[in-house]
């Protein structure tokens, strides 16, 4: 499975790493997992 990440999302990820912002990093992960679940649901994988 492939997840497309926007330039804005990539910048958010880099900023969270540089700032050592665990809450932001967790929020990004949650959003990516939700995106994966939606994509999987569309393909009938869930």
C-alpha cells in the first residue's frame, strides 16, 4: 500500500522532528493511519 504525502504534511513531519514535538508527531501518525484505513476500505481490504 502506498500513502501519498503532500509537501505540507512532509514539512509538518520535519518540523515535529526538529522541535521534538511528540504530540504533533502522534497527531500526524493518527492522520496517516486514518488515511490508510480509508484507502483500504475503498479497495475492500478491511
